[in-house]
C-alpha cells in the first residue's frame, strides 16, 4: 500500500512539474489524449449503429 502511495505521489509531482515547466507541451498532450478518446467514441458509435442495422 505504501508503494502505491509513493508512486502516485511521484506521478503527481511529475505531472505538476511538466505543466509548470512546459505548459504548451502539456496542453498539446492533453489535446491529443482527448482527441483519441473522441475518435474511439465515434468508432464505437459507428460500430453500434452498423450492428443495429
């Protein structure tokens, strides 16, 4: 349990460090992530639509 807390803390510190030192790059990474999620949702929607037909 302690190892999990340490790893989560390190991850939070790393994310905050990246956001503070390179905000433009961090924003691009978040945008890419949301674009991927959006594309996946669209693909699932198309699949379900074709499945119902």
